[in-house]
């Protein structure tokens, strides 16, 4: 098997600069999601988008991004993670230029599809690069904390940046800003990220399986994003949802029969990876609802500007930043990954419950401030242990695939949670308006129901974490890739490594 060699003493000094490079690439992706949302009204006015067509400026990116993560992650294992990372970065940067100079609706939406392809190439291998560059528990925990900070904090930073660029220059600059960052990241990545040969493509690539799984995930995401417009029981949503299920069934059947599958089914036997991805889904659902619906509340009810809204979420961002400086890592050493994870999720629930009490005249301090602070504290405490548990028992040969599964679970659950909770809020608001309640009262009541639903979802995730992620005395032996070394169960591995490091 042609795997990259373990890090040598000579390469150790470049690990943290390489971490900065991949985190910068991750920040570009996270910023892009929110920074474009701020610019949507300006884009709509210039190109005369209808409300329905305008959603495709966002959805085009989400569909290709989410559907290609798994394939891109596996290609990183086979063809080399650095190669896939740099290719994705190049596509994303070039597509950003095309978005900024787009002369029409069709070109802009097409460029957004292309941006999603590039983002998938970058994001799919970032976690794999981190876990292979940082095999020691203490270093990996620090690297994971930096990754979590960038992933979580980028949303509120995007609101601030989007407001500044749109107001000071034009909407075109929310895309042009990616160009210097992308070029600099490519140059630094070429210099600082270790080259890896991958397992090789000599046995061929499972292209049929690749098409099946990509088509399945793409159909599922399309059904989810269209549910808000057409309803959950519409023929369009049910048809694409059914197509996603059929394609996924065909994919799993194919992977069980062929010799060199794109997704070896042994990966699904890794308890930490699968169960942590499930728990993450419930956590992300609540987080996305807060960010999206909290933004709507601040802008539509409190009439905050984009800059004020971004500033309102700074307690969330700054709390995650502080926790990423080693605090979460030390808590995991002291109390164990599961205890810190469940405590963080419980604190996030408290933040959502605080958000469910807001009214038209609620002051920023203390209610909104404490709500954002609690969610930042919860997310900052929960995400790093979740990633540690998920990736702890993934063999090095399958790190890209494990990274892809982790990202896919987050994208699917985020899209699903946003669609479901925004629909819940909208339907409740419509019902109150039909009963002749005031607009502001109806809007806030709808947001309250969604926040409470998000809190209930994360609470369910806490129960699942306790049931599924507790260390067990014995685990069945895993069937690993040839040459890969078996690891202990994820939670046991994480706790043992932390104890040894301490």
C-alpha cells in the first residue's frame, strides 16, 4: 500500500503553519455561506431575480458542496489529500472570480454550482490532513480546537464582512474578497502542506459507486432545500427524496460486492465515527436554527443592520475563540470527552431557551447577550470532543473518507434542520396571522416555537450521546484496510490518549 510516511522531525516544524493554511481555507468556505446571504437583496435588485430564483444563489452552492464531500474525501485517500485540497482551492477561487463578474442570473447560479465543487474538494480533506499531521493527542486536540473556532466563528464574521463590503463597495466584492485569500492560501499550501501519494489509483476508481452516492446525496439535499418552497408532501420533494433512497440502496449493495469500493463498508462499523456523526446532526440542527432565525429576529423585529447583527453574535464568536485556546482540551483531559460533550450540549440548550423568551423590546443585554454567550460556550465545548471521538478510530488509510462522512453529516443535518425549523416557524406565524394576530407578535411566536424545537432536538442529541458514545468493555474486532492498524473504540481511545498526555 502506498501511504504517505509518518511525520519526521524535519516536518514537525511545518505542522502548525500547515494547520493555519487549512483553517484559512475552511474560513473561506464558512464565510462564503453567510457573506453571500447579506448581499442577496443587492443581487436581487441588479439581476431582477424573483424570490424563488434568488434562493438558487444559495442552494446551488449547498447542493454541489454537500453532495461531493464523500467522493472528494475518498479521492483524497486515493490520489493524495494535498492534491485534492489544492485542486478544490483552485476551483473555488476561480469560481469566485466568475461569480463577481457574472453578467446574468444563469452565469451567477452556474458559478455558484462550481464554487460548491471547489469547496467540497477543500473541506473534504481538511480533517484528514489534521489527524494525519497531528497524531499525538495534545497536539491534535489543539489543532481540532482551531478548526472548530474557524468553523463556528466564521458565520458571524461573515455577517460583519458582508455588511461592510456590500455597503462600502458593492455585492461583487463579497466574491472578489476570495481572490487574494485563495491565491495566498494556494501558495502557502503548496509550500507548507506535506505531499502524500495516497493509496494509488492503480486498481481503478469505483466510478459507478461514486455516481450513485453523489446522485443520492444531491437528490436528498435538493429535496430538503425545495421543501420550504413546495411543502414536505409535495410531489417534487417526495419524488427526489424517494430517488435519493433508491440510489443510496443501490450504492450500498454495489459497495458490498465489488473489490475496490469508493466507500468500503467497514467504515460504517466504526462506532465512534457513525455515532458521533449522528449526535453531531442533532447539535448542528439547533445551532443552525439559532443563527438563521436569530438573524431574522434581530433584523426583522429589532431592525438591526447587517453590521449590528454580526456584532450581536460576537459573544458567541469570542467565547468559542477563548475556548479554542486550550480550555476545551484541558477540560477533556480532566473530565473525559463524553462529559464535556454532554455538558456543552446542555449549555447550548439553555441558550436556545433564552432565545425563546425574546420579545419586541428585549434589550441586547442581558437576554440576547447571555443567549449568544451560552450557545458559544456550548458549541465551543461540544464540537472538539465530537470530532475527537469521530476520528479517533478511523484508520489512516481511510482518513479522507472519515473526514467526508463527518462533513456530509453536518451539511445534511444543517440543511434539514434549517428547512424543518424555518418551516415550523413560518407555519406557526401564518396560523397566527390567519387568526388576525399582529405581524410582529406572529413573527416572534413563530421564532419561539422554532427555538424550542431546536432546544428539544439538542436535548435528544444529549440522550443519544449518553446511549451511543459511552465506552464499552468489549468491541467486536473491526475489519480494517490491509496494512491499517486497529484502534480502540473512539471514546476509549480519546480518553486514554488524554490521560497519557496529562
